[in-house]
C-alpha cells in the first residue's frame, strides 16, 4: 500500500492541520516544527537502543526489536489519533528522515481507516526549509532596534509591543552569563525555528521592533539577516534610572539564583573582572547584600562593556523609561511619527 505523503512546503498552505512528531522526546526538545504535537514512538532510551542495534546488527533486527517495543503501544496510539482527528482533519506525521517511524505509524493507522499523511523527508526536510528561508529572507518593513543598559526594561517593552521579535525569548536566554537562569536555553535549531515562525507573519506589520544584541544570545548565534537589519535599522536609546534597573534585575533573576550558581558564574567572570572584585562580589552575595551585588556588577562590568559595544551607533532618539506599558506606547507613537 502506497503511503500518502506531503512536502513541508505544500503542507504550509493547509490551514486546518496538525503536525505529529513521533521522534523521541530528546529529539523533539532539541527542535521541532512549531506547534507540533510530540507522540514518541520510542522513548529516549529505546531510541538509543534501537539505533545501536541498527548500526551493529542491521536494519532487519532493529526493525523486529522495534516492533516488539511498539506493539503494546498500539491501542493507546489509536486512541490518541482518534481524539486528534476530531479537531484536526489533516494530520501530518513526521520522524527524523521520513523513514521507518513515521512510515510505520501512517501505514498502520491508515490500514484501519485513518487518513494520515507522512511528511516527505521528515524533520530533515523541515530543517532544509529553515536554512533556505534564513538565507533568502529580507525585511520588507522598517526595523527598529531599542538599546539600553542591562536592566533597562528592553524585554518588558518588547512584550508590550505587538510588532516585536523577541530574540532572547526565541533563544530561551537573557544574553549574559546569568542569562540561562530560570530560562530553557534553547538549541540553535530551535532558536532558528522560532525566528522563522515569527518572520513568516510580519509582512503585515508597520515595523519590526528588536532589542539590541551582540552576535550571540547564550549559545545561539543570531542569523546574519537579523544582525544586518539590526545594524542598519533605526536605533533608539532607552534611558532608565539605575535604581529601577537594579530592581528589574533583582525581580527577574533572584528567584533562580543560588549561591552555588553565583560562585560558578563569578568564576567565569573573573578573567574580565579581576580576582579582587570577583571575591568582593561573592562576599556581597553570600552576605545577602543582593542589591549592592547587582549595582557593583553593573558599575564595574556590564555598563562599561555595553557602552563600549555601542560606541559607534547613532541613536535617532532617547526615551525615558517610566513603566512598561506607557513606555511601549511612547515608543510605538514615536516610531509611527518617524515613518510618516
């Protein structure tokens, strides 16, 4: 029986669809098609076991062992896809290469009355789409970048603006050594998937608002098309009082900071900060002087580093931060007046 299949590009035009990712949870977590549902055919340990078997004993033995593992899961699988089909007429199943896992699911379920599609080329074909998209994309709307010292409230502004591309949110990192605290710290592939998912919707926006970033956010490299747009677009400066900045940082980071984490991060900062200042910071934190700790790091490390990084940027305007909603409205009104 021929298995119905569809390319990722063709599937994009289907409005009422759902992608089902039958890869193992570790694969899904690393990256997946946005909004895809994970229904793993094998768990992480089973996937590793079958993969090892495939390479050491061959495809046939791996296939038979896989069938034995999956067989007890068939009844709940039928129940899952039955429930899913009630709300999503078009179900597209994918695995890594569009091979054994997705083929077996679609073949079995279609043989008992379902009408599922296999994604041609699987996740690998999707990744090729993402790479091509980021290579060929260009902005057709104005790009505005807001800059400001650490804790200025830039991300808060983005969250109150409907035309923003939150790169740190896509990366799951706040773009510093402390950036992964309380954040998921996504992979490069997931980062790119989220960016493309947003870029695919912005042509109807009046502009795109970004936060000024360096070339990396955590372990994620910002795509060249984004960096180029950021550097060539309108640049705004967000001016926020130091006491407000300290409170922002305290509220955002402190719920996730432990003494062990601080010691490890400060050790990484020591080459830039120096041994004496590093030890002083550790003492401030260990004695519960958190606001002083934050202020010291801003004054002696983060502010000088940031000011050096923006020394060649020409800012079109400076906005005083008040609170997120009002400041976001002020920036939005300013941008609209610039674009008239």
